[in-house]
């Protein structure tokens, strides 16, 4: 472990609070696209909110019904090489960061639903939000899209400061780091925790993020994957990275078993050889194979494992990363619940 990793681990262990599990209800998956809304604090609005508070002197499977084994609802320890224990990778578009692995997923503004607690979350643009706005937002990280036209290599920072105005949680230390057109904002209970998370924010280069996922699916992914691991790269309908992860050895075995059990598609079925460029794709990579889970329209399927295969709920249980916020075509079976970690 490097000195930086040691410092990050110690800082996050000191400040991070355990968060309740975030179970995604897949029953709502097909209607999610119709109910998306962006958080009000986004883009320029987020910059303004931060600038106001910064002194000018400082600113420089579920299993299927056929009797197959049911995988664990909570994935075990991450298989991401080089990531300190207790942390996980969170990437979005061209930016990646490390956060405590206890942080849940979802909107920072609807934490109070169903008796929820003020615990940290990770939020992405377009994430599903319940029809409720809590009196304050909660702690956590938000990825936000800035207005287009930003220089991709431009880097800018807003120092961590204590926010006491209405709308922030108690003892809210807030800071942000921007790279190009992506802003990563952190709200934490201590300044050390906020600074430690922000210190891990960096652009995704040609080698990919810590999980090996490139920022665009048009870029060739690195070939190296550990023998007992599976890399999952989820891309949106614009071909940009939404989320990445590396499955542990035991979860990789379960995911591979689900892929092998997926039935082959009828060879007479009419379907293009490749998914349309505007369709979301999840890439599954192991040392032995590269497969795509295509989530587009009438051609939702698995390809890359020889003959195309049907998308099953068991495969989607592993392909849809925790915190997934998309929607699925009506002919695709969804897991009853999404993975929590």
C-alpha cells in the first residue's frame, strides 16, 4: 500500500459512518426512465452554492424459478486490485474516485423516506428520486454534469468548508473537485473525510479507471483481468461510462455460472450483429472471455460467448452494478432485487 493509500484509508476509516443497505427494487426498473429527475443542485447552481460559502481569501438472484442456486444478495469484498480495504471505486464519464464501501446509492434528497437516516450516499445524474424532498440533503458524493464546452483537461477545486445554511445536514463539510465537464461534490461529517475523498478524484486515462474500464466504450479496454475476477463496465446510451466494478472470486464464479446457464437464442431470430450505438451496453470481461450484455430495444441479449444468448434475471443480477438507475425493455426479465454492494 502506498503512503497516499494509507492516508486515504486512515482518513476515511476515521470519518466514515456505516450506511444502511440500499436495495434496488427492480420491479420499478421499467418505469424508471419516466421518473428520472436531476437534483436541483447541479451544474452552475452547484458552483454558485459552493462559491457563496468559500471566503475569497481561501479561493486561489435473486435465483430463477427453475431451481438454480440463488446468489448472495450482497456481494463480498471487492476484487479491485490496488484499492485499499474498506473503499470502493466510483466512476462516471471521465472521472473516478474512491469512497467508503459502506456508502449507499441514491438521491441525496430523499433519504428521509420510510424512516431513513442521514447516512452517506453516492448519486449520479439521472438517478431515480422518490417523490419527496427532505428538509436537508444527506452526506455523500454527487457526480454532476457541468455545461458543455468545458476543456476536458481543465481542473478546478473548491476548498472544503463548513456549511451551516438550511438544506445542508448537520456539520456538513462540503468541497468539490472538477475535471473537464464533470463536478464531484463531497459532503461529509468531518473536513478530513471530505478532503480524503476529494484527494482520490482524478481523470480516467487510457488505461481505464481502477477497475480497468475506459471512459468511453469506443476505447479499447485493457486486456489484463485477474484469473479469478470479472470486470464489469456499464455504459449509457451515449457510450459513456456510468459505473464500473470488479467482482470478487466467488461472485465471479456465480456470474459465470449464470452466463453459462443462459439459453441460446433462436438462430432464426432477426437481430443485428452489434447493438445500435445509442443502446446501453454492459461489458463483462474475464481472463477467458469478453461478453456484452446489450440492453437495447428488441435485441436485448448476451453476445460474445459463441451463439447469442437470452438475457436472464440471473445474468442481469450480476451485470447491473449496485446503484444502477436505468430501465429495461419490456421483454427482459429483471431480478427481484439488485445487488447492494
